[in-house]
């Protein structure tokens, strides 16, 4: 492993982060578990940053990809009809709830968000965009401009005129102790103030993650975006929901994260889990917005036959096995267990989440590194993040069993207890 790590460091950029003091190479996987090159098995609670959504080596997905490979057609491009692309678009348009929806496929969430920003700024003839504090929307020029986390911004240059809103920052002193209703009221008042003071007319859109990924799974209270949309609608401002991490039933309580707020957005972006490891992203939007561009467009690899075969099989599996309900059930077991443990562990300053998307807030950034090492040693893979580097974020596959949920919870609590004892 040390030899591969040295080769990695010689040819890969030094800002390409690796987890763990001794990084691992994953060489095989089955279900909710992966195995590294030294033969150690892990329960995977981060699934390639929420991408292997229904686990590893799923026969239905593998066989769908193999059938497509057997045709000899790996790529044709969107200048030809693609049956798998049309079939998947039909499913997504129906599930989205967006009126007269149309779908455009890309390779990633970053590209999807860029497309949404293009549609919004074109439709509204404005470069003004609203986004959320602590947000992350990708690593391209436009996506970085609507990202509100200094650790992920390399410069302040931007093609957009962006203003950031409150909504996922209840840790700030001015919001502590407020009820959900009072916090929502304060945020809406701030939105109105931003519109009155910081922008000119014709703001293009608000882009928001229902649950912030890189932000450490911080989230607005349910109903905030419904209250925001009432204000946006008064001025014709479009609403883009970034569902790259929250889509496809992961929250348990809704199929798309924004539905927890009782809102149908004008556009939703998606990626990650839909292909269960194969590269696929995209945008579903109102037909008038999608059709509004005057120039010709395409995505060379977006919606290619292999990714479409995987994505169709993955989405069908999610729906056929009601994995949203499984996420609600197994997620509640883990989150309830973490909250119970937090009551006796002072190092844990918060537990949050919905379904199989949950996070632990720790008192100090160094504790997250210690947690990662302890859980790796015990056979569980997790992720970290948060604005201040104090969050552990986890998102197991939607196929997680109750036995695996109990096993993972036990490993997590054991690691937290060890750290708590170490800092007494």
C-alpha cells in the first residue's frame, strides 16, 4: 500500500484529499461491505460519497450493464435517439412532480448545477443568484461561485452576482434558542431585506440543498423553503433544488429532499446515487425553462447507453423494493441510537439527519480524525465535513439491513465512547 501511495502522491495533485493516516485501496464489494487490498472488510457507511446508493455488486444493475455491453454500443451521443435515456427521463419527469417536466443528462452534479444556473439566468435575463450559507454545489467556475464554504473556494472570481442567505446556520448566536417557526420567520425577514438592499430587480434564482452535503448534513427546518418560495414567487424568482445527495428516497420521509418542505421547485438537479457508481447527473425542469435556450446544446457523454442502463436498473430497484421506507426504518434506528448516546457523551454537540443521511457534530476538529481512525480500525467507513471540520457524516446504502444498522451503530458509539474517555 505504501508503494501505491507514493505513486499517487507523485502524479496526483496534493489537494486531492485521501481519508485516513494510512489510505486504503478498495478492491471488491458486496452489499453494504467492501474489502481493501489487504483483505480487511468494512461496513461502508459513506458509499463513495453517497454514490453506491444501493450497495455493491447488485445483480440487477450488473446484468443491465452487461446486456448493454453485449450490444457493442457503449456510446453514440445525443445526436441519435437513445431509448434508455428517454425511458429514464420519463420516470424522472413523473417522479419530480414538476409540471410539463423535461430532463437533460450530464456526467456529474457539478455539470447539472451549471446547467440549472444557465437556464435560470437565461430565463430571467439576470446574473443575480441567491444561495445558502455553508452550501456546496460543485467545483466548476459557476458552481464554486454559489458555494459558501471557504475550504472549497479557491478564489472570489465569479460569473454570477451571488448573495447568500440564512437557513442552515442555527448555531449562530442570534438564532440559538429560537423555535422552528421563529427561526423561519427570522430567515424570511432576512431574505426580504436582502431583496430590498443587496440586489437590483430580476434576481434569477435561489439554489439550495435541502440537506447540505459538504456542510456536514446541516439542514433548514422543514417548511423554510416553502416560506422562502412564497417570497420568491412574488418577484418571479426561480427555485432550484440541488438533490445531488438528497434524492431518490434517501431521507426516508420524502423521495426528493425538497418534498420535506412541501415545495415543488422549478428545477431539480441530481447525480451521485442514481447510477449506483456509474457516472450520471442531470437536471429536471419545467419544460418552458428547458426549451427556452436559443442555442444548440448537447452533452457528449451525458446520458450514454451504459450509464442509462445502470441508472434505469438502479431507479427501478429503489422503487420495486421501496427503499425509501427502508431508509426511514433503518435510519431512525441509527439516529435514535446516536441521540441516546449523545446524552451521556459531552464530546458530541449534536446529532442530525433524516433517514440514511445523518451526522454527528463533535466538539473539536481533531476528534473527527480520531473518530475516522477508530471506526476504520473497527471495520466501518465514514466521512467527515462541516463548515468547521467538526462533523462526521454518514450515508449507508439504502439496502442496509436492520442487523447492519445495529452493527454500525455499535461501532460508532464505541468510537465516541473511546474519544470521550480520552479527553476527560
